[in-house]
């Protein structure tokens, strides 16, 4: 079964591991080899969630003690925008420069906070409020999204307005 929850967790794990690999990278060539795919994947992951997962959460998620689907979606879009901003900022600087490290550090921090919050709130909420069939259907959509955007091809890095997104996807 292609479970959307498993696929999102797998992406989260990949993102975290790549940030750890940056810690071990030495020199511009190694930093670039780790950062470029990571930067593309951060944007791709955000777009995949916004295309596949969050519209389903808005439609099928239930209100819990931790929050409601609209709040969780608003938080996610805001977090994704912060991550996108940091990735774009890193792209303005030479790899390995102080400014680049600062922007990458911001991306790492924002991403870490986002993943932790999503794993504490949105994903458990969706597990409780959805069926295995829906999770499989969304998992297949997730896989199709990634197949349609190899290495982040065609994925936008533009920020989204959270309110407009929620209106359009509720």
C-alpha cells in the first residue's frame, strides 16, 4: 500500500539526513553536492504537500485537541513560505560563505520546526480522520506528483497566501 503518511515520513527522514550530511561536507564541491538536491527537494516536498496532502486534510481532517485542519494548514503554508524564503536566500550567496551558511541554517531551523509540528499535529489528525483507502489514493497521487517533477523540475518556489490557499482547497 502506498500510504501518504508513510511517504511523507520517508521524505521527512530524507530531508533530515541531508541536513546532517551538510555537517560532514567539506569544501564547496561537497557542500554543493549535498545542498543543491536538498534545496530542490525542500521546494518539491512543500509543493507535494500543498498539492496532495493539505487539500485532503482540509476536506477530511477532524478537529482535535492539538488543532483543526485550517489552523494546521495555515501553519504549514506559513512554514513552507519561510523555508522557501531561506532556500532562495541561500541561492543568492556563494556556497560556503557566511551568508550562505546563515540562510541554510535558517532553512534547516524552519524545516525542523515544520516537520516536528506536522508530525505532532497534522499527520496524527489525518490518521485518525481518514480511511486506509484514502491514504492509499493520496499516496498514489504523491508518487505521481514526484514522477511528474523529477529532481524538482517545474516546481514553483513562490510563496503562497495561506488564506487564499485554504479558501481554494476547502
